[in-house]
């Protein structure tokens, strides 16, 4: 009897202790679970908002490395990437589309192995340190007239490139368009022009070395019928620029002079001179005159029906970022 009574008492004590432990939460497993829930709660505060249905993340799981998703950016690069395109409003419903040309290095000029290299094209390394916007086409007659109020071109057509303009005329266009748009509109330096023309290529033309392909990219002696053609009809180069080869020569900002001996950064030509440089060949040019490296020189006040221009805008100018 005593044994039965003791057993019943023992059972009652065992059940009571069990209930007490459950109430106080003294299980090792529950401890771990409680810690885990607390950690998850803390993690969810700092973590980005997640869909409610997303599975809970274990506390021990390392956070994903943010650097894997973020684009790699040089320390010196601007915090915000400039827009890839810029459209200038020239008034009267006329606009000018420009695209971003990013900084980089290239070999300016022709390699000595090119048998038709001109002496003034000695090859050297050039760094373009600043981004800029460049017109995707030569300045058209409609664009020129919208800014200057006249059209001096010999080969009339609103979307044909303006020609029979001098280097001085092109500079006046840049000044007026700068005033109109409050952007720093200017002619490209020779280095900027060739860098953009090559678009990463190292060959005679932006598309390769073989002249037979020139007709896909350019209006020149073999296919122009001795007239200019509306801009943007041929294939663009790899950076989206049209008619860099052919149609009309394009005025650059520089005075003509010998290239720097050795590497150069943002070269802009001599401080003074008697002739300006234009680039890219024209409707009457042989293929060799349409090469990326070829330099044509002329007086800044001479007007020619084979010479026009395209413009650039500095990215650092107000309103261009
Ligand atoms: Ca051209």
C-alpha cells in the first residue's frame, strides 16, 4: 500500500516538475530556437524589405556581398554616370541628337606599316580623359539654318550636311548654339574626332582595312555621284556615329601642327598657326582620304563645298549630367 502511495506521489511530483519546466522554458532546444527568432527579428530590421512569402533567412547565413552586384567604378569616376544621349533644341522644331563618348586611350595616327600613311600622321598614344557628347551626324542644313538663319550649301537638302562653310563659320555656329542652349557647344579636337571615329578600332577605317567595305559606311568618290547625301543613311560605326568617313570633311578645333612626341593626354594642337584641320574625307575623296587618321589642312576662312562639321558638348557643362 505504501509502495503504491509512494509511486502515486512520485508520479505527481514528476508531472509537477515537468509542468514547471515547461512554464519556465528550461529546455535546451527551446533556448536555441528563441535565440534564432530574436536574431531573425534583428536581421529583418536592417535588411531591405522582402516579400512576405520569402522564406526566413537563417541567422548564421552571411549577407550577400554587395560588391558583386554593384558596377565596378574607378575611384576618380563621377558618382553619377552621365546620360547616354543628349538632344539639343535648336528651335523651330529642329533638334540635334548627341551620344556620350566615354574616356579612354587609343593609338592616334597611322602605323608605319601602312604604305599610304601621310608623314603628318605619326602614330602615338593618346588619352581622352573626359567624356563628351558628339553629334551622331554632321550638322545638317536644317540645323545650320535654325541657328544661323541662312544656308550657304551648294548641294541643297534639309537633311544633307551643311557645306561651303569655313572654320570661322563653324565656330560662330558653336557660339550661337551655346548661347541658345546654355551648353558648351564646340568643335571636337582632332584627338576627340579620331578617337570617336575609330570607336575602338585600330584599322585604317573604323570597320577594317579593306577599302571594298567603304561603300557601306561612306559617301565618297566611288558612290556619291559628286553630291552630298542626307546624313545617317549609311552604317554607323561601333559607337553609333554616322558619316565619320565621307560625305563632307569635318572641321576640328585644332591649329595644324606636328603631333606630340610620345604619349599625350587631351592634346589640342599648337597654340597658334595658319591652317586648321578637317577630317574624314568627302564626296569627292579617294578611299585613302577617308581613313580615320587622315589630316586635311586649310585656311580657317576658306569655304568649300566638300567641308562641313559636327559638334561636341563637354559633359562637365551645366545641365549635361
Ligand atoms: Ca563626314
